[in-house]
C-alpha cells in the first residue's frame, strides 16, 4: 500500500465516524419536534419492517408537534403501537385522520441525561477516530519493511495526526452544538 492510500483510508474511516455521530445525535430529542426523531421507528407494513416515513406523510407543523398522516387507514394502529413501544417516550394522539405527537418540554434532569448520552456518543466517535489513526500508523510502520524510508514514514505519521486532530475538533464542535441545543430552554 502506498502512503496516500493509507492516509485516504484513515480519512474515510474518520469521516464515517463523524457522519455516524451526526446521525446518532439527530435522533436524540432536544425538546424540539423533528421528523428525524421517527427515523429509527419501524412499523410492520405487509410483513416488512418499514420506516414510518415510508407508510405515512410526516410533517412538523410547529416546534412542539409532529403530525403523521398514514396513507392507509389500516396503518393507524401499527404506527401508534410502534411509537408507544419506541424509546421516544411520548404518547401519540389519534383523531382518525392524523396522528399527533406532542413533544413535551424537557425537565432539567432529562436535559442533563441527554447531554450525558450525547457526550457518550461523541466519546465513541472519538474512539473510532483514534482507532483509525492507530491503524494508519500501524500500516505505515509495516510499509518501512516494504521499502518506505523512515523519514517518509514519520512525515506520514505527522499527516495522520493532523487529520486526526481535524476530526476530533469536528466531533467536539458537533457535540458542543448538540449540548447547546439540548440545554436551550
């Protein structure tokens, strides 16, 4: 493997960790309604587990409400059951045409809990970035045996460290933004 390939592989790994963190944090409720809160919830649709957005129209009419309009009347019960059984922690209201989910304001304890959960997710992403750095450095050390000069290996290690620092900063920024969002009353 060439040095450029090793660096590219490390960058790709680190980018995936940041994207995963961003996606994971988007599912953590911050007191505001968001259609993405329902992304992880699956409903039984003719024997197939499907996301709610595949069987209904999901909209956010205001900051505290999510409205779900199923395309088929038979899906009302399935969607309601899936929401109740999910980790969302809210009770859906059904008027026969639209299922409404009212997002209650978060308590101080719940906010602290969500910040702690977000921090844990950010820490997991940092571990993934560090692992990618370690793997890249290990690959570079193996390349010395295949004829790579030690100077070139040290320069490449420095480059890997710069990439690592950039992605750790991205993770810190994403976490800081999520923490601010959660703590904003």
